[in-house]
């Protein structure tokens, strides 16, 4: 297999893995709290990544990271994993993983805007056009076409949409902080730092809110644990690994565009597994948002 085909295949598999992960976590969050899902899946993710880095770097933990990396990657973990993923997972039971993944197409535009503000990066005309397409696609998907003498109304609860949006803000902010903190450091070890700090943060939050009984009950909830394990394998472990394999072998633009296909890929399994009804407008909105993401990288 050529380098290009390897990269394209890895990017396609990444989109599939993230689709599986989103569906699995949706099922888990319907059976237990977002706090429990987040904490347990991060622990599993750390175990998987630690095993990988032991064989690839001779380090189970990122002991060779600089203070700069720990500070900024730690902040990235707090913004992306604790805040971003908490709101993302909280949106799953309300609007479903399909709509949540569509809202996550806002993460690249948000990251671009924050990079422009914080890191002094530039945004060209195609970038602004991409933002407009992403917003248009989401608007088409979430608003019902008004009938005669009726006002347009949302297809989904506003609270769930706000949670999904805040999840995208967290993801976008996490990307910018990761880029600043990682530099040339190993990406897998950088992910470990983000996870370690996030686990510590969740421990503090859960202790403050006295949610330990809820966490303990989750381990006896077999359907929830099955979803968490499956989501952890296909998300923090395989998804991250294959996304890095993709960008190593093809341009980041092509890889990012292929990996952004999750909102499209997730439509069919959402209908089959969760019996969700999908309208033509929602399908069109998903494709339009993906095209908008692609404009950032072409």
C-alpha cells in the first residue's frame, strides 16, 4: 500500500472509529451520568495510550515532557476534555450523537478564530466562507421549515443545542492550547498529559459534588460499561492513533476533510440503532457543514 493510500485509509478509518465512539457514548450517557462516562473512559484511554507509549517510547507516562508542555497541554485537557466533553456528553441524551456530531463541525471554525485571536494565525477568504457554510448547514438541520402562518421552530431542545455548542467551543479551544503546548513533542505522550490532568480535574469535581456513589454504580451497569469500553477503544485510543497515522502520511488538509465525515457517516447507524427519524434537511445540513470544514483545508 502506498503512503498516500495508507494515509487516506487511516483517515477514513478514523471517521468510522469516531462514529462508533459517538454512538457508544450516546448509549452510555443514556444509562449513567456524563461525569461517570467521562472519567471512566479517560481512565481506559490512559491505560491504552500508556501501553502503546511503553512499546513505542519506552515510557508508560510522559516523564520527559517539559514544564511548558505540562502547563499548556494540561490546560488543553481541562478545556477540551473536562469542559468540552462534559457538555458534549451531556448533549447526547437530549439531542443524540448525530446532531451533537454535526454541532462539532463548529470546532474547526472556533479553533481558527481562537488561533487568529490568541496565536496570531491568519484566516483567508476560504476560511470565512467555510465558517458560513458550517453555520448554514447547522441552521438548515436544526430549524423546522415553517408552515403557512407558522413561525420557524427548533427541531431539538435548545438546552441540548447549547450543550453541543459549548462542547464544540471546548474542543476548538483545546485544539489551540494543544498546538501551543505540544510543539514538536510526541503527540501520543501529549494526549497522555491532557488525559492525566483531566482525570485529576474530574476527581476534584466529583469529590466536591460527592458523586462517587454514582461512579461506583456505573461499574455494575453492564450496558453503560459496554458503551464506555467500546467508546474508549474507538475514541481516545484507535481514533487518536489513526488520526495521527493519517496526518503523518498525507496532508493535514486531506486528512482533516476525510475525518470530518462523521456527521454524514453517523446518519445511517443512528436510524438503524436508535430508530431516529432523519429529514432531508438534516442530511443536506450535514453535507453542507462537512463541505464548510473542507474549505478550511483546501
